[in-house]
C-alpha cells in the first residue's frame, strides 16, 4: 500500500506521518488559523484606498452614532444603491472602538475571515460525519482552500468587503442551524435560528437571497424524503426573507439617480411608498443588454467570467468594465453555457451523498445568481465570489480526501498542500494592491488602462491629496473615455473651485459645449463656472439653454433658480426652484433653497413647510436651524389671543 511505504514506525510500532497535526479537529483548526493569519497579516497595516471606503467610513455620519436614533437612521435610510444596515452597524461598532483608524476595521475583516474559514472546516466535518482522520484532513483541505484562495483577498483587504464577509458568516450559521434542525430535536428552535441568521445575512448584502436555495439544496442532498413539500416546510420563511432582500435591493437601485450619483429618495419608507413613480422613471442601462438574445448572452458571458476567475485566480483585476458579447459564440458565453450544463448535470445526477456534488452545485448556482440576472451598476466583481467560494471549498475538501484514499497520507498531503501553497502565494502577491490609495489605483490602471472608472477614482484620490491639476487631467481622461457620464462634470466643477483654476475650468466648459452643444449637463457645468466667476448674465444664458435642451433635468433648473436668487430676482428664482422641486420633491437641498426664496418673498408659512420638509434629511442641519428660527419668528409675529 502507498500509505505504509511513506509512513515511518516508532519504537512502539505506531505509524506516524508528516501530517500528524490532523489527528484532532482542534489542532487542524489552529494550524488553519496560523496559515490564514500569516497570509493576511500585512492587511492590518493597510490604509484606506479611497474606493468607497472613505465615503462609507470616514465621511459617513450614520456610523458615528450608535444611539437608538442613530441605529434607527441606519435601518431607515439607503446608502448608495444598497440597503445593508447590518453592514453599517458593524462599521458603527468599529467606529465606537477605533474611530476612523483603518487598523481597527481591518482587524474586524480579518477576524471575520478567520471565523468563516473555521465555519467551512466545521461544515465539512458536519457533512462528512464522524471526525475520522481522513475527514479531518478533508475538512482542513476545504478550510485551507477557502482561507487562502486569492478570490477572498478583495473582501478581506478592502474594508467595504465587510458585507461579503458578513453574509458568509451569517449564511453558514443559517446552514448549520438547518443541519441541526434535520436531526429532529428542537426543530422549531433551530429553524427559527436559521431564519434569524438568514435575515442578518440579507441585511448585510443581497447575496443572502441565495441562502434559501442553498438550504433547500442541502435538504434535497442529505435527506431521504426529497418531496417538495418537506423542503418547503423547512425553508418557506427563508424564501420570504430572500425575496424581501431582492425587493429592497431593487428599491435601492430605483431610488438611485445615475446622472447625479445620489439617491432620489434616501428615506426607505418614503421610497417604498413611491416605488411606482420610481419605476416609471427607471431606464435600463444599455450595458445590461437589449433584447432577449443579448440579455442571455450577457448573463452567460458574466457567468463564464465568474467561474473562470474562481478556478484560475491569476492577475485579478479590481475594476470590471461592462462587456457586451458580440454573439452567442463569444468564448465566455460558450464557457458560461458549458458550466450551466455542468450545473444541471450535477443537480439531476445526484444519487449518492457525495460532498463534491453539494459543493459544485453551491458554487455554480450562487455564481449564476450574481451574473447580471438583475442588471446592476457593478458589472461583476471577484468579491461577489466569496459566498460561492464556500461551495468550491467543499469540493476541494472532497478532492483532498479522495487523494488521501488514492495516494496515502503523505503523498496526498504534499500534493494538496502544494496547491494550497500556490493559492496562498498568489494571495500574498495580490495583497499589496490594497496597501494604500495610490498602490490600489495604479494597480487598477495597469489592469484596465482604457476604463473611465479607473481615472475617475484616481482623480478623486488626487483631489484628496491636494494634487488638483493632476486630478483634473484624470477627470478629463475619464470624460474622454466615457463622454456620457455626465455626473463627472460635477466632480470637475468642485475640483476647479478648490484649485482656483477658474480660467482653466471656463476653457474646459467652453470646449465641452462646443464639442456637444446639445448636452444639457455640459452647459450646466459651464454655467456654474461662469456663475462662480461672477459672470451672471452669461451663466443665466447657459442654464436657460440647458433647461431648454432637457426640461426634465433638475440640476440646471435648480442652478438657474439659485442664480436668480443671488441676483435678487426673487420671483424668477421661486419659479425655477419650484420646477426643480417638482422634478425631485425628495431632494432636501431643493426644498431648503425653495424655502429660502419663499422666505425672502415673505411667504413665511409656506417657507416653513419646505424647511421642515428639508429637515427630514438627518444631514441637513441648516434646514433644522432655519425651521426653528422661522417658526419662532412666525409665533412672535402672530397676534396674541389677548390682542
């Protein structure tokens, strides 16, 4: 036997091997933790990278208040294109301890990844049965594969990757509780705990909506009674929670204004009440694919890319430009189609309880759910593969056990640990990209030199560093690559003002208008620069033209109203500010500025209404102060009952 040839014998006649560390689960878990810590230790000294993390952490008023009112705000307001209050709550707890020091946030991410690695180990042991040496080795293989796989690096090293870590953490507890419920003791309690874990996962990231499928698949895989009625009776509450998560994600997407890059209605209950209006204003992105055939090709292509990145995690990019396949014969479309067939085969051919089948269906099915089935702004991201990676890790653990049986303990250990070491080395090589902002953005640029988003975020970081001229160059490059991304003009305007390069900004606006004279957003930018320079009449001319070109564009009307307000033409200001408010009645700034105009026109009662409307936004402290002041003035001016 191969095993006896490689084993050595002690004086007592006992066989030993290089892998006696796996004689017990505790030793294996400790060894796993040491390996993961060694790979990710450098992340603890990493800085913010200015890719959503500064917005979510340093500049996010929500996480700075852990009072009951602050927690209520987290659960009743959207963040950009998302509703993940549990993620915000975790940031708030970090902020309470560490402030905005990135070290503490990185500690939490690393601890979550360690816990998740341990949960993969325990999940495999639960599935395998008794903790025999082969099963412990297989569980270790699953945990090591998961813990050191480069796909996990983005979720661990990038602080906003917290949402993927949380959804996996709560997701595995959801599945483990389902396993306990299947034993027939305290079934109702464990099903309730499973539903609670599922809810926390869904409030961390919409990927939690995949958990009902995983729970149903586990029941189908493991139980003798495979009737749909049995499966549904165990998972019906999970399906409701998952559907709720998808609904909230759709609501957050609909509430987002892709032109202004801000939420139309940040207040969740208000957004839900006006969901019909938001739906009527929604315009699907061309990048999502037009027509049924193109939509199918997009889904299969993204699915193919996702699967390939999980299986061959080399030269991983950070940004993923949208890519519309030319036809159904596109290589990634064909790869995606091939794996769809593999998924179907693994699903329908499961006769024996083999863990690799469970893991393979988990991996492929959850990846498929992330593959632009619901069109989202983020085309694809390797961090979306963190939850599917758990399934691939189960399959890898099964492979480790299969090698154990075929090659013997020492040879199988060397083969599998070599694979894991290669993955770990790739992770270690990848992690420096997350060390600091410039390392991050230049790494992104090296991978995608022709993608506008690379230059947008690079410019954003240079603004933060005070390198305004370099930032303007990168914003200009982003606009050259994506002239339809009109929200970039707002960033250009703010950078021009901060830099004092008004003449440069005016020339940029003049050139932009000359190139696209029918673009309302370019004229709006040009008008804003002219207004800042004190060229009032020229600014009015540009704002008016922008309104004429696009009557539904709210920003030019708002700016025209402000321009008139500054010039003292109050009736005209009121007219334009009312129109802007009608276009977006949930914009607190619009309500506040209209109230200012009305107050100057001595329409104090109506002005107070709009101040109070603006004050519903927790960030708008100006509106709260103005409402309090004006309410006092109205009260003092009112005749007393005695008079």
